[in-house]
């Protein structure tokens, strides 16, 4: 006689745990890859895209505040914007030919 439905097996629990752990690792990884230039005056916030940035350095010199550095994170070389120095002028945005500087309206 069948009493109840079996709801979980050790292998399915392991799979869910592994998927959850992978998701957490991905979130931590991505949080290390995106800058937050929240102190910049003006309507926009500038950040660098982990995906598009080639680390070419073409945005470094045009930045009047010397707010951009080329760094290595997770074995990837890319540009990083110092949120404390950025004044939101947009020079980096217009100089990057890889669309790797992201410009977003500040949230109110
Ligand atoms: S943000 Fe653009 S210009 Fe700056 S290093 Fe990355 S790809 Fe080069
Ligand atoms: S917005 Fe202006 S100050 Fe900010 S990182 Fe880009 S070039 Fe530098």
C-alpha cells in the first residue's frame, strides 16, 4: 500500500543546494565587477561594464579627476571608476569605443 508521495531525494536536495551556492557565488562575483559612482554630481551615474571592458585604458587619460584605474579582478583586466573622485562629467563615456562605460540616471 502506498502511504504518501516521496517529495525529495538526497540527489535532488544536493542539486538544489549546488544551484543555490552557484547563484550566491555569481552574485558575489558580479558585485565585485561593477563600480558604483554614486557621489558624482549631475544627473548620471557612470560605471564600467565587466562584460564589455577590454582594459584598453583609453578612458584613463581623458578623465579630468584621474578617477579611472586599470585593475585586475578575477584574472580580468578592466577599468574601475573611483566613486569618491568621479564628478560625472561623462568624458570616459564619450571616449570608450567599446560601450563599456555605462551611464544611468540617478535614482531619486
Ligand atoms: S572602459 Fe572602455 S576605454 Fe576604458 S578601459 Fe574599458 S574598454 Fe577601454
Ligand atoms: S564621468 Fe568624468 S570624472 Fe567620472 S570617471 Fe568618467 S571621466 Fe572621470
